[in-house]
C-alpha cells in the first residue's frame, strides 16, 4: 500500500511559502490561480505568452525583475531589435508588450535554435548571429483577452 497525503496542494508542492510571500510583495494577488500562474512563469521551458487584460501580470513581472534590469519593449518600438539583441547577449529579462501577432524575427528565439561558434553559444536574429546568454528570459504579453494565436505559435510558447 502506497501512502498518500489527502490534502496535497499543487501550490504547496511546487513552491515554498517564502516564494509566495515574495510574490505577494511584488504585487501578485493572493489567490490560488495567481500562484499557479506565477509557478508557470517561474518554471517555464518555452517562453511564456501571457494574456493579461487587467495588467496584474505586467505589474508583477516589473516588480519581480526590478533588480535584474527588466527591459520593456514592443514590436512597434523603433529600438525593438536593439533591445532584444542586448537582452539576449547580456542574459537580461525582456517583457514584450502588446503581442497580438509574433514578428518572424523571433522564430529562432522562440525555438531556442542556438548553435556553437567555437566556445561561444550563438543565435541568429534576423541577419545577425549574436551571443546567447543562458540567463536570457522573454515574456510575451497581450492585453487582448480575445486574441487568437495560431497552433504553431501556441506550440512554441508556454
């Protein structure tokens, strides 16, 4: 007979109370759904695409990464490519706002198609090969709760 805990909570299993306290301090609302979403944002394998009509996730992410130089940008930002290059190269988090569609320049990044060039790990971004820092994190956010994304995109994001 295998013993089991009857009141096992996914939240209690996947994160510590100290993490939940820190998330609350970073403007995350105090409810189970928000904690489950924060766990996903913390443990992602593919870059997350967040549908956030209320702006709570954006506020939380800005607070969560305030000490790691979170760069906030969008596809319509004239310096989008430069911001993306810098964050990939230096391993900083980037928050891409107003994602109603995905710019094709992100394909290699979303697929994490890195390659070795000598001792360097690189990724192709447009027509450039740039150094890829494994600490790089990207969060894609849309405020549009009715946004429709292609199955191809959905298979490449969390």
